[in-house]
């Protein structure tokens, strides 16, 4: 703990949580892509009519809210942002890019949809991506796109790690789902807010002011505090509170920043040559923390199942309780068994299914949970489905389960988004050539380029994308006309895969023309 920082006590944690809710302002702390946070925010918005809704995210994203909340929009989607810095005498041109993803159970999207449907003023309040690049945040480096919703502070917290160890949780994700996701249906939003606030206070206690300044956290919080003060000044006494939906790590300090004389950061971006934001398709696979996404939760398809179940119960006017997680867990086991039987011809007898379901429920009870979480399902499958060597059928079963919990869903950008011509040309060509863009599964192609005209067109498209450095297809074998080798080979072999990076790269490449070939 830094010198001068007050020790954390149960009293200070309660006071911190109470400061987040006043008649004039509610700062709602969230974890990005958390169904429990989204659900509690949904319940809060059923109780109040905010005077304005403010959401963490670059300011310029506000112009994209009508697209994100459009009736045709199907999640997951992301805002893709890129920034190009002018070359200098000492450094070449630098290109940086980032994604800001949304899924149905993202608290930020719940806030945007609710405010838009009720015609409540809503906007984003964070620094621009180009301004974040100016801060020389070491997490934003030239090359592959990063996420604007980083949660690495939680992963580094020794307070949270020790608490997770005491609860017998083997990972940060198990710890979060145990504490917040499983109990969510039976909690009120105030109880949830207090618990998340305490969690975030503990996470922040491990970070020094120097670290937070170097990674841009303090500057971002000053920017968000300025926007919240502006909204409070615009609020009329008869109106509801201003609602700020921000990451919990920032939320816990915003009330004191708003009450202080902290100044808005001034970050002139004079060296920026070009910058652009666009709504693009995103995928569950990319959203999964298991695949390296620092702000995602594990297994987005599992959390989507829970979110859909809660919304369905609400629409049917049935009680929303933690019991729905038992049903969801059983559905996962049944779907897994069906896939293993039909696709891999594996024998999964009914008694094995019954045993796995009993194991899942028993593990949840033994571990002191109000309902099963992802780890209870995984452990039950490992115990009851896998017999013999874990490297054989066991590896296959674990992979099928992981794929099922992660999901392959891809979003749909509404037609009103005004897709660049290059993106439209690619999608039209891919459809004509029967390339699959509906999910993120890798697929193989064998092209008879000498004898089949349609195959030559496919080859031209794939080579054109490679020339533009668009991640989509990888040539595995075939003639190389550039080097003049293998010209006697009749077939080209490719592996292709549509990912969010494909559309993002096409958006950037739109500067060079309107067609791929």
C-alpha cells in the first residue's frame, strides 16, 4: 500500500459503495461482458428514469450509438478504431488499432439500448483512441488490434488472489462467477453494486499512482469525471439522476474526482495523420478470454445461455432465480452428449449423463455455490465422460466442450452502417464463390485453377486479400507464379477463416480502392 493511502476496512468499503448512489448521480460499476452486471443494471433501469446516461468509451463512438442499438444489429459487434501517426525524423509512420466489443449481455450495450428506446440522452465519455495512443500506453502497441476494455488490473491484484485462494477458486474467472454470476438472479441491484464496489476497491489497492498514470488510467478518469460534471450541471432538479456506466476499477474513484477540482486532461493529437471508427462484426471466439482477450469472460456462449434464460423468464413473468443455472448446465451436458454421439460416434450412455448432472450439482453444493458455474460443468464432464487416457478421447471431449461453451456466433452489422465499398465487394464475391462467412470455423479449399474458371476466381480473391494483408486465407500448397516454382501442380490448397480482423483490415484497406481484384 502506498504511503498516505488509507487502509481498507469494512467501513471504508461500505462508505465507498454508498458514495456511488445519490439522488443526483449513480455511478454503476461493471465488469465488461458480465451477465450479472448487465442484469442488475437492467433492473436498476426499470426503477429509475435517468436524466442522462454516460458510458465508458471513446467520445467519438457516440455517433455510432444508433447503429449499435439498431433493430437490425445482431451481436456480437465491435467498434473498430484505428489511428495513424505521421512519420517523424526519428520514427516511421505508426498505425495502431483497437476493438471495443459488445454482446447482448454487455452492461454498456444494455445501457445504450435502454436509453435509446426511452429517448434519454446517452453518450460515451472516455478519451479518444488517438489520445490514448498519445499517452504511450505500453499495452497499445503497433501491430495487431488490442481491446479498449482491458481488465488486467483485476488479474494482478494480490488482494483478490488471496481471497480466491481462501474460497478454493482456481482462477480469477472461477472466483468472479462464484461471487457474482451465480448469485445474480436472487440479488437486488444495490446489494450487487456494493459487492462489486468492494471487489474493485480491493483490486485498486494493489496499483500505485505511478502505474496508473503511466498506463493512462488517471487521465482517462479525469476525462470521465469532467463529462459527468457537465451532465450534472445540465441536469434539472426535477429530473432523475445522471447514470454513469463505467468499469468498476474507475467507478470507485469517480465520486471523489467529481467533487474535487481535477482538471480535464489536454492531449492535443497534432501528429495524427488519420483516424477512423467503424462498426464491424465480432465473434464469440474472439470474445473468449481463453483465446487471449484480456477483457472477456471465459465461454461467451455459456453466459449468453444464462442471459437468454433470465430474459425469457422475465418475459414470461416467471421468477428469475439461480435455479435456471441448473437447467442451463443440464442443457450443456445434453448438447455435448448429442454432438459426441452424432459427430464422433462416441458411446455416451444415459447413466453417464445422469451421473454427470448429479456430479455438477454436487460440486456446486460442495463448493458453497448457490448454483453451478462453468467450472462445475467442466469438472463433471472430466469426471464422468472421460474414461482411460486423457490424451485420446479425453482431449477430444474437452475440445468439443470448450468449443460448445465458447460458441462460434458472429454478429450482423445493420445495413444503415454504410459499409465501405471494398467490404461490400468482398462479401459479394465471397457469397458468389460460396465461401462461408457465417462463423469463425477454419475451412479447407482445394482449387483446380487450370481447369475450373470458378476456382480461378476464388484463387484471385484469396491472393488479392493476401496482397492487401487482410487476414483470411493461407495458401498451403500449389504453383507459385511469382517465384516460378511448382508450375506443374494442378491444384491449390488453401485454409480460410473469417474473423473480426478480416473486416477490420478491409475497412482500413478501403483507402486504396473499392474492389479486391
